[in-house]
């Protein structure tokens, strides 16, 4: 059973590597067909990333709205398009988020472009996919900024080294110092993302019962809505450097087997013994993994209840009989 990465639809390399170390493979949803970020295609080509697009209808209409939005942004922001400096002011600069609801995005774009309100509210799933696409673009461009800053830091260190014709503490510090991802990327409008993602996820006909996020706010939000949640697992130092090797494979396989067993079997007061923390000398950079059990919560019912989605809005032919519980987890890169 592959875990589902949520609620983001963009996966940075660092997060993909961490997920690979823990699970080997994982699922991520994409709001549109054929719009997979180039950096994510490499993980998909290696068989690590399982990309799902549960809904493909209205693709042309969504692309038309996206094109209209970028035209509006270029007109009002000097051709800068969807840049981080603009995106950070989204909430105040344009009224897309005045109601903190993704369902207003389409109507607000039309109002901005034509000077009048939309004639009717957009269909919720359409609006959710559009919202997730914009969020994905925000995350992707934010990562581009991080990579550019890191590249600039390396070039600066190399220039200093060449000018001084030697390595010193200053160039060494520049080379070793990582540029951290800004906190307002994947965590930006995170609860709106979670609601939109839930609606999109419910249209998948072949789901998992294991859900992993890299955003602490998401985990805490779902735990706050589930008083019966129980912490099952907390591993503090999984070596990320061994993610792409076979060293972690036996531990990973056993972990997934045990987690799948918990998801598919009626919960008992005596939890099964889960794999111990892998121990390696000189592991280098590590990651932490925490997993929580939501007992007697079927994944579809849990997320539809959280997002206040009626059964008629998630009416897809599915067979969820094998699921008895839901697992949610948090993966973090240790600093």
C-alpha cells in the first residue's frame, strides 16, 4: 500500500527524497493533466512518484481561466506573472481570498477581468482544481527562488575563492550553508488547500489508507478534529542519504506491511509491534516520521466529514470495504 502525500500537489526534491527513504514509493495528486512540474517528472520516471489525476473533465475551461488570470497579472504587475513577490501579496492585493474560500476564485477572476460579478458561482470541484493549480504554481516558483538563491551563494563563494586564490572560513561557510525554504510556501493558505484537496481526493477510485504530509499545521488540524486519534509511531533519525539505496529496503517493506495491516484490520487495544528505528553509523542528514491512528475512521468518510462534503458530491464507484481505519503521518527533515 503506497502512502498518499497531501495536501500539496507539488513535491520539492528534498521532500520526495524524504518520502523515498521512508516508503520507497508514494502517490501525489495533480489538478490538471499534462501540467506536471518538470522536476517531479524525474521522480515519476524512476517509478517513485505515482501521479494521479482523478478528474479530467473541464480541462480546457480551467486552462482558459488560468490563461485569463496570467493575462490579468501581466497587465497589472508589469509582466511579472505569477512571481513570489506578487503571490505573497495575493490575499491583500486581489480579492480572490477575501472569503478564504477556493470556490470564489473563478467568480473573482471574471469580476476583475470584466468589471462585473460572475453570473453564477463556480462548480465546487472545478474551483477546487483551479485553486490547487494556483497553489502548485506558487510552490513551484517559490522553489525556483530557493534554487536560485542557493546557486547564487555557491557562485559567490567560488568568486571569493578565485579572488583570494585559496579557501578560507568565509568561503567554507558559504559552501556549507543551506538556503532554507521560506515558511510561507506549502503552508500558505494551508487549510484552504486541505479542503480543496479533500474534495479532489474523494474522486479517486483507488485510494490508500495512509496519508503523509510535511506540514505540521495540517497534522495538527486533523488531530484536533479527531479526539480518538492515537500516536502509533515516532522515529527521529531515518538516514536520508540512503533513500535511493537498498539499505533501507527491508525496514521500509516491513513498515508498509505493518501499516497496511493496521489500516485494513479492526483496531484492537493491543497495537502490533512496529519496526524499530533504523540505526546506521554516520547517517548524515536525517528525517523524522510520526504516524497517528484514526481508529474506526474510513478514509473517505473521514475527509468528507472534515471538509463538509455531502455524499452526493463524492459519488464515484468505489469499494472501500477493506479499510477499517485511517493513518495520517508527518515527515520532517531534521536540521
